C-alpha cells in the first residue's frame, strides 16, 4: 500500500497486453525512472507514480498522486503513450476509476 492520497486505475481490454505494457514501460523509461515490479512496471511521473500491469487479457494502468493535478498528468502520460503504440488497435476504451483503499 502506498502513501499516496489519490489513486485511480483503468482495466483495458487489448490484444497482447504484455507486449504493449513492456513497450509502454520501455518508452517512458527514456524520460523518467521506471523499475520492474512484481507483475509489471512502476514509473515515477512528476511527484506521482504510474503502474503498468499486464494481465492475461487486459492491461491494467494505475495512477497515484497526492493532488488532482499530478494525478491527471500521470493518467495522461500513461494513456497518451499507450494510444500512440497501440494505434492500430483503436478504438479501445480507457475508463479510469477511483481505486478504493482497504
């Protein structure tokens, strides 16, 4: 569990989620710190954090931050670059939802 106060996730139905997740993580790593974590990758984006978590049939994106502005930036970075790489698969839905803390 992180110390971020805001958290949202998107479960994206996409072909070959592992491939696109790895490509997204690799691309983002040219601009910011990305580390491999269990089940995917974690990226430091501004003062927030993004996670790229490939599943069997979906790609889960998670965005976490301390304020709404940073959260919006993290979500935009993840979604914008995924759409760029997976353009031939468009249209696919990216619907962000608040993550409930337990």
